[in-house]
C-alpha cells in the first residue's frame, strides 16, 4: 500500500507541483497517453468523427517522442517524476486500450497478461526502493502493439471508412497478426525488467553490507577513542626532565583537565 501511495504522490507532484515548473510540459505530454487510453475506446464505441479519432491518435503518437525531448530541451533534464510518468502512462495507455478491445479481439488478453506482468515487476522494483524506467525495447514494442490496437478499434468503425480494400475483416486480421508478433517482444521485455529488478536487489544488498561495515568501523573507532580518554598519560621531556602532560579522566563530567608540573631530580653525588 505504501508503494502505491508513494507512486500516486510522485505522479501528482509531477503533474501539479514539480520542483522545476518547466517540467510540467513534458510531464503532461506523457500523461496525455494515459488519458488517450480511455478516450480512444470511448470514441470508437460512440462512432465519433474519423477526423477526431485520427487527430487523437496522431497527437498521442507524437507525444511519445516529444515528452523526452521537451524534458531535455525545456526542463533541462529528466526528473524522477517525469521518468515515472512516462513509464506509467505507456503502461496505462496499452492496458486501457486492450481492455476496451477484448469483446471484439480476445487474442489481446495474452498481450494484456504480459503487460500486466511487466507492471507487477515494475511495482516490485518500486517497492524495493528502485526506479523503473521505460527501456528501449519497451519503447519499440509499444509501437506494433499500439498499431495493432488502433487497427482493432478502426475495425469497430469500419462502416464509416469508404476506402477500397479496407474492410472490417482485413483490419481484424492485420490487428491479430501484429498482436501475435508483439508477444515475443513483450516476453523479452519481461526478462529485461526482471534483470533490472535483480540488479536493484543486488545493489541494495551491497549498500546494506557497506553501511553495516561502516557502522561497525565507527563503533570500533568510538571504543578506541573512549579507551584512550580513560588512560592516564605521562611523558617526560629528555632535555628538561619535566612532566609535560598529566591527564586526569573525569568520567562522570566528561571533562579532561591537563596539569603541567615541574619535577626536580637530584643530581648524583
């Protein structure tokens, strides 16, 4: 629960109160894909105008390129909130579209399950204090999956498309083919996220080991210093035969007082 709460707080901060106000632009570009994942099924099932449908698809496709560039150019660098919004928005976009298309194309249930596994791995990484990000393969496989989903939604509104050779059956066949071809990429992507998760665990174990050793060393040093304070020091200078240091420990008050005392040593007759 704490992980989910922290993730939601991080996303809200990135969308409304980021440390760098300029990062609002790339953050909202990323989050627009999550909103689009809900808007596209609604447009498809309500027979929205094709111009609006294709405009939304075009904007969402461009946003996947623009958010990273906007973060580097406008905000002068990617933030933790921005990276999380990018990863979460991509995942929500595909999952929302998959859920909306299941009544027509149940084959996408496999894609949905694979995407769900990736989301679970990322959630575990977050729970371990890691920072999951969209990797290169994740960005690559989202494209054929998105195209497959969009074609599936176009099949729902095929009666409004007056283009030769573009029929509902042709759209469903192409969508299914792309869905199946995306599955190996999703499986490889799962392996990459698992490797990243195990790497995060190993790094945390190493950090815990280092911190433990550091604490032990600090305890040893503290013990040595305490023993040194509790030991009476007495030294004579070779030239003047004088006692130059004589420290008396004050354990209760923790105050060390230093006395200097001359000692006259009689000469041998």
